[in-house]
């Protein structure tokens, strides 16, 4: 098998993963040093979603070569989110969790790393910017 050159696609993937690792390590270090307070979390998460996720999603979808049947991707994302949330709620019920814990368990079952984190990295690694765009479209229904 011939050796592949390091392409701009590879560079983007390295930057993408480096941002995830840097944010994770940075947050851990700031918390351990006492420089980050728990009450800052909602504001930081909102800033990350608005300032990072939204532009990445927009830029990724902007470059997507739209085809007639691409509408199926966000619909599939919504179906997966609802189905896995319902499965999580049922598992929580069988585990006899209190209603509040069952609700969190169910929502996490539907939203937890199905797309953005590991799915996005995998799609980007396999299909480049087109894969990242499709992954963003897959997750577009989650907020609702």
C-alpha cells in the first residue's frame, strides 16, 4: 500500500482533535487550580455552543454538495435521538431511578456522543469536510 502524503484534510483533522484535547485539558487544569468556578459552566457552555459549534456547523454545511435526498440526514438524527431517549427512559424506569434522574438518564441516552464528539471525528476522518457537514446536519434536530 503506497504511503499517503500529509494533506490539508489531515491538517484539519489534527487541528480539530487538538482543539478538543486542548479544551478538555485546559478546563481540567483551570478547575484543579481553582481558577474556574462551577457557576461559570452555563455561561461557558452557551459561549461554546454559540461561538464554536454554530460557526463550525455553518461552515461545514456551507461547503456541502447538497443532493436531493440529503433531507434524510437530519430526519434520521431526530429519529435516533428520540428512539435512544425513549430507550434511556425505559432503562431508567427498570432501574427504579427517581423521576428527575430518569429524565436526565433518558435525555443523555438520546444526546450523548452519538454525533458531535466521536461521530464527528469519525465522519471527518472518513469523508473530510463532506462527512463533517453531514454529521452537523445529523445533529441539527437535537436542540428541539
